[in-house]
C-alpha cells in the first residue's frame, strides 16, 4: 500500500492507495508525525510513501516518514519518471504539474492529453501520445483575477465568484464578474481549440479546486479528475519500485 502526500502552499492532502485504487483522500492544514502513526495503525500494509512539497516541511515529519516506511521518495527534478520530461528548466517545474501529466498518461496511455489545473493559477500542460511531457502555460486563476482588479485600481470593488454570470454587466460588480468569469471560460475554450489543431484526438482533463465551476460552461468536452495529482504521484512511486 502507498501513502501519497501533496504539500501545497495553503494546505496538505494525503491519500492512501492499494494496488492502484484510491482508498481515502484527506485534506489537513498540516500533516504531523501523529498522523503518520494513526495511518500506520490503520493500514498495516502501508510501506511506501512519496512526498510532493511546494514548500519546506518539518524535519520531524521527514524523520517519521523515513523511519516508518520501507520506501521513501521525495519528488524532485531528478526523480525517475514513467514519462519523458522535455521541460527545459526542470528545477522550476511545479511538482503538481508533472504529477498531473503522469496521472493523465496513466489514465489515457498512447494518447495526446491536455491537462488543465484550475486552482489559484490555471495551468495548461500537454503530454503527447509518445509519453513526452512538452510543457504548458500558466495563467491567473479566477480569484486571482478578482483580487488583481481590486488591488491594482483605486475604485474597483473586490468581487467574489458566483456560479453563473451574465454575458455582460449592468453595474460595476456584475461587469467585473462577467469579465472575469466569462473571460476565463473563453480563454479555456480557445486554448482547447488551439491545441486540438496541433494534436489529434486530444483528450482534455480538468482538475483542481475550481474544476466543477466549468461543468456545462465550456463548449468543448472534457473529463474531470479531482485526484489526478495523487494518481500521478502514486504512479511515480510505483514506477520507482519497478526500476
């Protein structure tokens, strides 16, 4: 059994996999050695762990992981991957981005896949049918756009997202909401259309905290996989056990 730990900037999420099947996924503010003890008691066969961290985590947690697991991997730019990473600056590549494309290629092998992670930022990453991760784009997320309009102007209010917005606004608040939300929808649809011109039979996966927002709003078809990053990390862990 595998423990998957994804330490982000604002929260940590851990998952337990058994033979490729996800058993649990739990978000926490901070993962502690006490959590590890509980998990080991709950799942006796839990022997392997991988950590993907966008920030430093405690030495105590790292020590607990090293002591309690037979195989411990800390994902880095040098970690062997089951795909070919063609990104030129691997050290600057977000761990979540590479994990997501690994998960996508595991779901849809020998297929061109565009992965869209809709969170704080919106990332677009392409992996081709040969298992080559080619790179992608980074764009501001929905909430970031609302905050930018408020922070970089003197009079525009801070507007929050709503499930739906009009085509255009009839007051300042609704104009901001329509501009941001429709702008993101137009951006994603156009990005998908453009990638389809270059990659045949392209599959599109949307993941991330705002993935649900785009259901029934995009004209393009896509699949939603909320645990795509965890799936990719699990595949990386398994791959390192195979080589």
